[in-house]
C-alpha cells in the first residue's frame, strides 16, 4: 500500500513525529487504528439503535408527552 500525502500533510506528520519521537509510520498506523475503531463503534451503535428503537417506540413516545 502506498499512502500519498500532500506537502502540508507530510510536514505536519513529520513535525508530530519529531515532537513525539516516534516514526511517521507509527503515528500514521495509530491514527488509522483509532479511526477504524471509532467508526466501527459508531456503526455498531447505529445498528443496535436501528434494531432496538422500534421495539420501544411507543414507550418513548409516551415518555415524550
């Protein structure tokens, strides 16, 4: 896999790498892991809500009155 960054993105990553004393690759890989994990949780929550909310729709409507 090749990751192409703009000059600004590469410079920001390089500066972060120097600041954290970690490789640019390590920082990029961590960012990807965090992104995937965060979006996976959000998708799972949305799926659960889509499946479970209809079951409680009437109760939620009554609570809202």
